[in-house]
C-alpha cells in the first residue's frame, strides 16, 4: 500500500485537504508483548532494511503499569481538557468537570491516559495518594427547576468521567465507571425535557438520553457538588411575543446577546492590502451591530469596547458568566500563505456545538442572500469562541481582508452599516423561526 501523509486541519479552508504521497518513510511502528510490570528503561529499536539491521536506543523509558496498583487522579481545573490522544494535535472530548476522578492506565510525556479512554495533561490533575481505582453505583435520580434552567442531580459514590452528545431533540449524557441500581427517577414536566430514558450500555457505562421538546437547545453546564453530578439544561428564551420584522420595534426585548469584537490591542488579526488591521473593523462593525440590536430591545454585552487586549480565556469566561441567549464573535478572514487571496472571498460561519448549528446556517444564508455577498461556507470548527457550551456560540468571518476587491467592501462605512443592520435583522428573523 502507498504511504501517504495528511495535511494540517487548516488545509480544508483552502480546499486542499487531500492525502499526498510521502516521499520518505520516517515513522515506523511496532508492538511487543511484556508479561510483567516494571520500568524497563530505554528500549532498543531494531529495523531490518535492505538486508541490514539498524539499531537505535530510544530517548524515553518504557514502564508497564501494574493493573493492581494504578494511580488515581482528580481533575483540578474547572473544565479539564480531555483529548483522543497524548498531544494537542488530538481532538477534544467532553471537558471533565472539576473533581472528576479516574485511574491512570498509561502515560506519555506529561499526558495521562485515563481508564475510560481519554487523555489529559498531568498539570490539570492531582494525584490522590493512597487511592485505589473505584467504580460507582447510582440509585435514584432527581431534578429541580432553578431560574432559567432545569437541573438534574445524579448522586454518585465518586465523581466519574462524563461525555456529552447533542442531536436534534436529544441530549445524551454518558457516565463512565458506573453501574446502575436505579429504580426511581423524579422528573416533572418542564420547559425543556419531554422524557428521560437510560441504558446500561456496558457493565461500567450508563447512558442517559434526554428527549427534548424543541430541536433548538440553548446551552448546558455540568458540575460536581461533592460527589453529586449536576446537569443544567437552559430554558428557551420567551419568544412568544416576538414576531417577524416590522411587527414591533422591540422584537428582541428580553434577549441577551454577547458580541465579541475579535482581536484587539497587540493582537491585530489579519491585515488589508494597505495594512488596515482586522481588529479595527471588527470593533467598528460590532459597535454598529450593538446599536442595531439595542434599538430592537436586546440587552447587549461586549467583550471589548476599545482597542485593548482581551485574552481568549476572558472572552470565554464572559459567555460562561453572563449566559447570553446567543454569543457572536465578529471577525474578518485571511488565508494560509499557500491560499489564493485573489479568488477567495465571502462570508463564513463557524460552529462547534450542535446547539449553534442552526443559527450558523441561518445567518450565513441570510447575509449571503440579503447582501448579495459570495459564500465561503459553514464550518464545524474547534475554536475558542465556538467552544463555550452555555449558549449557542458562533464565530462569523464576514469577508477576506487580503482580497483587494472584497476589502473595498469591508472598509466602506456605508457597507459596514448595512452589514450590521443585516446581521441584526438575521438574528431577529432566526429567533422568530425557532420552535
């Protein structure tokens, strides 16, 4: 079979993500069986090539962990970053709430493999001295209504790892290292949940499938209080009094919207042909959009209102703390060095959680049609400002700074006002169509 290599994730942005033949094979893999635990030091690798045997001593050590003496860790970050493999090149999984405990079944560098299959950086955990790996049972489950959300409480013996999967009218929560002894669940009728079904999928994994009343989800949160896991599902905003455009000047009354003008301060973002920085036009359009939304009755929060540095973490924390109805991060685009700046243009939308998908598609189509702009497309993308899960969060790339023709449209004050008005109209229309 032909040996190939895959380009980086950025290649999909230019339509060049096809595998390419590898000229030189420089990555060899093998396996071996070791029947006992212990530290075996630096391994010696041997390769037979063209009739010759090449030997090389590895720079790292090999240690086989004893299944009877596995270490137990606890997540110390508010949301521990779980991944599919031992580096940041691997995809993110559902974040692990602070307090989650799991056994360590493997190590690579400063990465730990946890007993349910995910990897996490060691610095996001602490070792629980003297602890032994444990599973939990679960018996009864209860729920309660709090302002703006329904909370479901899962009393456990220990805080176990979790996974979330969202889909149309379903929210699935999986608890690992868990066996059910459940006979009773208390769940009254409410604004979000139609029914809760659960399944013991494997002897140590339980799946909770929430059947929802609406296709549109408005955000969720997971946290541990002691050993009780609390899932919070946000209620929909009050949309009953809202109609389509022209019905009222206060179509967005009661709606909270967070706007994030991308970049700022020392972080300039992309640049136009004349050096005009993206951070400036992001702020201009965001302020124009803020004005349009306020005129429609919305409460608007801004991550920045001046040219200043705001960290990605601070922007994400604002979404988490303010819990807006929706969050929009305003940007303009660029391309990698190998991109075609002259022939690439258009409006793009980026989403991560299922709850943001419909809004992304709607705004993309609305702006393309109303403003007669080219389409760059809709992308699922693991970005800092699409990852917040407490609200539908979308990152808008409203045009390409590096395209000289499109830049004339981007930097035109009249076009900026029309764009802000169109985004505000699109948000109003989308909210009016949500089930």
